[in-house]
């Protein structure tokens, strides 16, 4: 896969199902998801 912008990268992380690492990635993903839907948070441009 090639991004449209040569300055962009796509990074994917995975872990063995049921492992401590998998649980940690799930927690990290929940933080990112909750941050994305907060109506009071500034847009990425404003940060």
C-alpha cells in the first residue's frame, strides 16, 4: 500500500491473542477512540 502523500506512513501493531500485549493494545486503542469522539477536544489542527 502506498499513501497518497510520500511523507505519510501506515503503521500497524498486533499481538498474540489473549496476551498481555494484546490487552495493552486494546487499552491504548480505547484511549485513542475516546479521544477522537470528545466534542470538547480541539481538532488536530488546533492542537
